């Protein structure tokens, strides 16, 4: 199957379903590619070549085509034919080695970061390739994006720590390698938490005063950051006891007023109801034909000279096959009906 996306002011993503197991389906893909600027594939390495839709063939069809190939390990190298998915990438990139609590047992990060992370890097590379084509000419390009390498670039903090010759990071929960206190503390309410940090002596002293423990700020054993780090468990108990009897937003306002970094840990429900995100129209609501009303997240940027937001609900598979084939290839209704009857298109 294949999908098509249009560019333009709030133009919705469109879906065309094409059966690539049929020669007529593969021919349709080539005809569409001849009319497009970008082709993106997340098939395993070698799949498109076996279908006769490899990069050389597609650039023969359209020499100006930007082709982005997304795979777990890339199109070259000894692991190129291994399959891989988002959840696999975080452990391979070392994120799991530093995720977890102080008992040292690594834990999964809980999200398949390899997928969206690889997509973001690919989008940036496509934009750069289109800009280079527009500015310098030279035709199309092939982008080989390996999710493994993209995630390694995202894990730069642990890499830099190693490059500087320091001991490797280990799972440390919500603590920090040097700052203390630095944790997420339970508050009043149903599973409510607030993150609090003291990143320098001034914030530490302000925190002590704000929680009604000014004597801690004067304790010579806690004046320096290394000493606070060494006594982190005791500090967590003191701050945790103070937070446990207070509401998270009250804690946040109290500490922020004192100049201490603090903010609640927000759930998905909290985010949907957040007044700041609502004021910025971060989320919109669409009636989806299969699953009903659903909130959608828009793009995390705002244009000043064009519409913003989400233009439609997520498309159904093959929902726009007729529209795309008519608009891009000029196929008449009878031709489209025949392709559908033959199982070439969805």
C-alpha cells in the first residue's frame, strides 16, 4: 500500500492504496513519482529494489526526485538487511542503559522513540535537499536515514560524558549527575507529582527558606553542591514530606516565586486541559469517520503569513485514491473503476 501527502496551505494528508504486488500497481507508483518532488520509504532495506522500485529506477523516472529511505540500520553496512522497529532503537543507542531507578536495573524508556526521532531527522534532511535543489540545481538526491544513528545523535549527553573520560552514567531515576536536590516528588491528589531542582547555591538557599527549613541553608555540611549530592537521600525525604501535604500547583507557585525551578509532572489529560496550550490552539478536535471525535496535536510552530493548525482528520486507507489518480494522473472514472475492480488500488 502507499500514501500520498500534498503540500500547501493546511492541505490535508491524502491516502491512496496501491497494491505493489501487481505490475500495474508498481507502474502507478512510477507514474505518481514522475509528478512528485519527494518519495519516502520505510520498507526494509532491499524491498523496493525487489519490487523494481529502487532508487536508480525511480530517479530514471524522475531525475529531480528526492528519495528518503528510512530503515533501522541504513542501506549499507553489515546490518543493513536486519529488520528493526522503534522500541529496538532506544536500547541500541544506549538510552536504556541510563534509564531506570537508582537500583541500577535498566528500564525501557516507555516510548518507541526511534520512530518519531527518525522521522524528524528525515524531514529536516528532505527540507535541506529541496532547498539545495532549488538553490543550486543538480537534480534529486537519495537520503539514507538509519534510525539507529539518528538516535545516537539524540543521546549526545551520555556520549559527551564518555568522551570527556568520566565514569559512564547509570540509571538514576529523576536525579542529576551533579545537582541536588533534583527529583520528582509526590504531592496531594491522585498520583500528582512536581519536579523540583536546585542547580546552584542561590536556588538551594531559596528552596530551604520556601519550605520552612532555613537551618538547612546554614548547615555547613550542605553548603557545597558535592556535599548536597552526597546527602541527596536525606534531602529527598525532607522535600518529599513538605510536598506530600500540598497541592502541586500551589507548590509550583510558591517555589517559582522564590526563584526555584519547579513544575508539575503532567499527564495526557492535564495537557489536553492546559490553559496555555489551549490558548495557543495546540490541540484541535476532529470527527473521524471510524473512531469518532478525537483530539489532534497540531504542528509545534506558527506561521505568520499562512494558515495554521490541522486541515482534516487522519485519512482512511485509500480514502483519496480516486482524487489523487484523477488530479495527478488524469485517470477517468472508468479507468479508476477498472483498477479498483482488478485489485490494483484500494
